[in-house]
C-alpha cells in the first residue's frame, strides 16, 4: 500500500509512545478491534522498535508504522522491525532520498508552504502538518488549500476529540493523528475496554 491508501483506512491514526513492552500487543489489539488499524509507534522509547515488531507479528489487521523517523539508519531499523510506513515531524533531503530508495511509504512533516512545495517536488503528495495546533491549525489548512490544491494533509499535534471533526471536515485533510485514543492512565491500568471504546468513537468520525 502507498501512504494515501494507508491513510484512507481510518480517519484517525493513533500516535503511540510505548514505554512498557507488555502493553504493546493488547493496546494494538484494542485499537484495531475498535476500528483504528493504522498505528504509529513513535521511536521515543527504548521499547519502541521491539514493540513495533511484536505488533507487526502478533496483531492481525494492524498496519503498523514508525513515527519520529529522523534519518537513514532509522529507516533501515523500522523496516527490519516490520514497519509498513514511516512518519517524521519534518524532512531533510537525505531522509527523503532514504525513504524513496527503501520504498517505504512515508508521511513527512511540514509547517510552511515552502516546505510543502519542496516535498511536493520530490513526489510527496500527502504530508503531516505538525504541530497542527500551534502552527496555524484549521486556518492554515484552509489558507493552503488553494495554492496547494494538489496536496492533502494529516494534521497532528494537539488534536483531540473536540477538534478532530473540524479538521476532518476539510477537503484537504486525509486523516488526523492523535494520542487521545490511548490515554496514559488507561494504558497503565490495562483498561483495554476503554481504549477500544475511544477507538470506536474515533473510527466513526466523518470525512468529506
């Protein structure tokens, strides 16, 4: 699948920071069961790569990817672990070359029109808008829709259940990323039922 096909699977991509390896599989199962099969595991913890590998191997239906991918070495690592896509908060020329050479579906991050134009020139037509809430939010996306008519976005950063519907109502928004579907206290308590219910609610959010 290319990144557009992956993004089309659900309106919300859970952004997961996994500290304890034992929570990885039950967390992923709850989210997938709730209707959110596309999962971004951020490379911010020591458990991240192994958690990604476990989910890829043990959770049927999960389309698991790696977030906070910053360089060529991490591209290689996440592919070996079973990642089916990558996400980055930004993108360097070297990183763009690495993911293209590796054939890894990729969601590079932007904050500005110039960054979006540069990545579009490199063949990236679906971009992560990050951090959405502090970089202009819905207003930025509306303003960008005309000059960047060929691009679509996955806004991430500060988005919750209250604001997600407004983002998803925009024609140039393919999906949103967020962590609200996996609250830290629910993960710590192993309250997978609560996480599944949050996933069900998120999976029913409407897109144009």
